[in-house]
């Protein structure tokens, strides 16, 4: 028998076959382990949902479990392939330090995300203004939060920017107040205008009786009298009430025939030069 053929068969038996078995075992472990992790994550999500926990906390818990188990799965596959995990762990630590310095912003977003979940300034579905964006919170992730704006734009904001900025949550309190203004011209009786507007506003659906709607004189200016309208509504009905109050103002002004406000200027006589 040719000595080269013997050496080739020995190479296959000693190296290629064991390596191929390790690769097959690693693939099998990855597939089976991935199925187990996904099943466990679904089970944890089901249990937490049954306990009626916040969706944000549920998403965070399941994501953290998946990440940790995936890391453990990779470590197990490395052990099967004969790669010592101690040296690998040391390498991960060194790489982690380097990435921590380079990705400090990412880590700060991750830390801010934890605080957002713990302190809960908002939750999924809340309508907020934060980081210069206004819209509905559609997702709170590990490092970013997704806000869907009123014109249906998807805005992804870093959690650190959200947490370090002022956050206005419009859904926390059960009621909100609508603050609008109505400018009427000189010659229109302010008290009559107040009575007309108040009667019309009270007829708007979903306007709360307590606190009662109010219309008051805010100031007198160069164009006439500025009236302030304050109307309370349940938070889910705020948009409808806001639009209807605006429409009611325009309707009353048109029906009553009030003139459009105009600025009046007093003519100042100009001194004439002396005649020679």
C-alpha cells in the first residue's frame, strides 16, 4: 500500500473526522439550544403576562434571558469544540474593556434603559414629548425607544437622551385642560361674548362639567379684547374636545357677525416747517 495513502487516511481519522463530528455536534447544540431558549423565553413571557406585569418589564426580562442564555450556549459550544473557555473569557473581558471605552454611549443607553424600566416615567402606548419628539411609545428596547409620531413617522431615540431630557407624559393623569384664546374686536361686548362662547362650549360632547368650563378676559390689547377659554376633558377625549372648541369659537364668531379684530393707529400730526 502506498505510504501517502496511509498518511492521508491517518490524517482523516485523526483530525478531519473528529473535527467534523465536533462541527456537527456544535450545529446540533446551537439548533436545539436555540429552540430551548426560545421556548423558555415564551414561557417566561406567558408567566409574567399572567401576573399582569408591565409590557416594558416583560420585554426587558425576556430579552435579558435570551441574551444570557445565548452567551452560555456559545460557551458550551466552545467547550464541545475543545476551545478552553477560560482563555476565551479572558479575551471577552479584554474586548469588553475596549468596547466599553469605545461604546460608552451605547452602555449609557443601556443603563438609562434599565432606569426607564425601573422608574417607569412612561410605558408602552403612552403619548409623550421627550428628546424633541412627540408621539406614542411603541417599543422600549435595551438601548433605544421607538416613538411613533402623529404623522406616522417611526423615530428611534437613544434611552440616555430620553432619560436625560424632560419627559412629558400626557396619559398619566385622567383629565387634561384645553387652553385656547379668542380675540374679539373693539365694539363687541366682552360679557356678551363670554356668555355666547360658554353656552356653545357646554354643548360640546365629552366636555367635563367638573371642573366647569370657563371663559374669562385675559387682556386688553391693540386689537380689542383677548378671551381665554379653559375646558377640561378626559385624557382619551382631549383631541376631540380641543378640535371642537376651536370649531365652536369660529362658529360663534361667524353666527354673531363679530367683526375681525384690527389694529387701530392714532394719527399724529406732523409739525410743519416755519414759513419764511
